[in-house]
C-alpha cells in the first residue's frame, strides 16, 4: 500500500498544546478585565468548549457575552493573542511539512477548536503548508465523529486507506482515524500541563508513534516500502 496523504491534528501535534497554566492566566486576566469572579468565569468558559468546537458560537466575544456583556473586546483580545502565539510552530515542523509536499504528499488538518483558530489561521505559517484545513467549529462537527475524517479524505480527493493520520491522541481522535480507514500515528507529548491528560486512545498504545514531527518522513518511507511486513499496521 502506497500512502499519498498525511492528515494532522493541530494542538499537541503541529503546534504545542494550550498550556493549562498559561491558559488559566489568560482566563484570570480576562475575568479581571470584565470585573467578574475568576472561578465562575473559568467554569462558564470551560463548560462552553464543546459548543465552541461545533460552531454554536461565532466568536470569542459571543462566549464572553454569556458570562458578561462589559468590556468584551478587550477581554477577547487576550484570548486572540494567546491563540496567535500558540499557532506559531517550530521551524522543524515547517521544514518537515515542506519536505512532505516535495515528496508528493497532500497535507490535511483536522482540529477541534473554537472560532478564534480559523479567524487567525492566516497569521500562522502553517497556513502556507496545509492543503486542506478542517476546523470543527466551521464544520459543525468534531473528532472523533467519522464524518469529519470522511470530509477530509474526500476533499483531498483520496480514498481513506491511503491517508495517514498524525495526532497526540486527544478527543479519541485515533479511534476515529482508525475507524474511517486512516493509518494512525501517535505524536507523543508531555501531558503534565494539558486539560485532558486522561486520554483512553493512548493507554497501552501499540501502533506507530513518533516523538517529533521531523521523524515522520523516515517513518513514511518505511511504511511505503514494498518490503514492509503488513504486521506493522
């Protein structure tokens, strides 16, 4: 089997995960700006995340409006600035993506995210290297729902069995990728400073894995080799 596309997760895979510590500081700053209790604001914002990911809110301002109608723009800007910083990948990631494109791979992205990510996507160097970005909030569906993976391979013009999916195991994304027929590759990450450190998909993981994105071209060369034993899959 010769694979022809690589579809990536975003946070924890191509860019760092949202740091829980740093994100909490941003929420504290937003709450202070809005003159509302931090804990109440944090809980209200956090409980809205699932709705955020499926497009029920069109902007960060709309979410804040649920909690407080004052000083919305200033508070939202803290979040936008934080997201913009997070969307800056390491140089090695960009080089790897370009090398994959040079090797003929189509590059896709599926990410569970709020409206700030597609809004700011054009500011990220990643936007120049991703052929097809799918944002859960604009697709109105999130991983691990099979439909979002289906949209990815169909819009790339490829069958699912020639697509590799690379992710850090959040949101049961590896389960969804495997069910649609992608070859899942786990991007290993430190889970000490993340919100979802309990990730069922990676417990006892026996599939393919990489520690850094730079390792991916070599791995793809191996799995595309006609001499490779099918047992690796």
